[in-house]
C-alpha cells in the first residue's frame, strides 16, 4: 500500500540588495495565494513565508508540486521586489525584536513562550505521511526515533545565523531544543500513554494547545498523518524530494514492523540527545553515534544504513533508484550546510550564501 504524503516548506524573505531578511512575508503570501490558495501561508515571524503541497501517492507527483509551489512563491516574491531563500536560519538580518505577524494565536504564543519566540526565525521542511489511525501513528513514531539524528545530519542547511558562522551544520535544531515540548519524541507505550502525557503538559501550561506539540515526530492534530518535522528546509527541489522519499519509506517500514508486533528500539535518552547534538554540530561529513550500540559511526555510513533499512519500502513504491541516486549526489556534492559554506569560501561574502539558496525564479538583482 502506497502511503500518501505531502510536504510543508518555509522560506526566508530577503531584500535583493542587502540580502538581509525583511518582514514582507504577508505581502508575498497574499500574492502567492492567487496561484496556491490556502497552500501559501504566513508564520509567526513576518520574515517567513510557508507553502505546502497537496497529498500525493507518487514521488514524481510530489516533485512536480514542490517545483510548482516554489516557482509560484518565487514569482510572488519577485512581484513584491524581494526574494525567497531556502535556508534553515537567517544568514543576514537584524532579528531582534522579531516582527510578529498579527493575529490572536500569535499574540497568545508571545504571551506564553515570551523570548523563545524571538528565535523562531527558522525554516523547516515538514513531511506528512498518511496513517491508518492515531494508535499506529504513535507506535510508528517509536520505530523512527533511532534514525532521527541521521535525518538531521542529512538535511542540515543552517550553519549561519545573522551574520556569523555558528560552527554548527544545523543551528536550527539547537535553537529549537529550548522549547518545553520539542526534539525527539518520548517512547510511547500506546495512544493512551501519548494522550495522557499531552493532557498533563496542557494542564501545567507547557503546551499552549496541541498545535504547540513540537516533537520532531508527532501525530498531526489536524490531519490523519504522522508528521516528521525535524529537517531544515531543503536548498533544492532534489533534496526536498529525497528527504520526503526517505521519510515516507521509513514510516512504511516502521508501520510494517508495528503491524507485525515487532518491538521498537528504545535507545537511552542520553544517547539520543548526544546523537542529536553531534548531528547538529558535525552534519553529514562528521561522526555520530549508533544510538542502539553507543558506537561512534560516521554520518555518511549511517545515511547508507538508513537507505538499506528502508530499501524494501522504496522498492515497493518504485522510488529506490531515485532515492539511491539522490543520496549518492548529496554524499558527493554536499548537503545545504556544506554548500552554504562553500559559497562563502569563494569570496568570503555572506551575500553569496543567500544567493546560492534563492528559490528557483531567477537570481536576485545585484545590490
């Protein structure tokens, strides 16, 4: 059975002259809505514009939708005299105080989470994968947990923050980790266990509502899906497609394991936390941890292990050749974080970093 899936992406709105982020997302989204309707939206911070695909059952159809939505968003930005950049964190810009988009929910978020909202200037890729029911969605999330650090390293595309190299490949994950309900999800014994914990977090005020469950894998509160939300926004369509293909295949393999009543691995929280940090700092070229054994392993090898693990699901969906070729290209050419740093090294200009991440729709005008 091919599980339907879809993608949500966030992009930074930047000035074409300075390449600094600018709070023009509401205007860009309004124009993009002419082509995309409700598939274009704003986020908490007015530097960010979001777009999403419709559900697809085929990887080729998903790629086509991602290309079309990126082109529509880029065209809308051009009509507003700005550009969109696909980086996980803002390369250039004055970020404080952040420009909060108007709306009652965003005002409530600011009142609840306070200075945490200051660093919500981050752009992610969320993959939704259709689930038969919430119970199996929760149990599938258990099987995903050991692979999450590898996905973080593979998708890393956020080494810069407001004019400086953070030293990390994925700084977005580090800023996100401070939220009260974020990072890798706990191990859940059942849907009832999940619901009980969520109810407790709501009752104590750590959650504003179920929309602020920010674990990196979560059952969607609005859709019949499991949401994998740990990846930086991909710099290219090809990388977005690769990430979505791997995410769906990982869910498919995990669902098969759940239905066969296979026990899920339950790595020590300390190892999982350390693996996340290594993935965020080192990225794809560096070393990580096999969280089930504690052994030090290069992330490139872990990425190969991930591909081997999901090979049956990729083959069943007809995606194996494309995913294998896509992963080989990333391993050879580098992921977003590596290419951002390569762009900077050429002339030591952060504007060049923004330029390499501009959405399809033409290069920015030179300032």
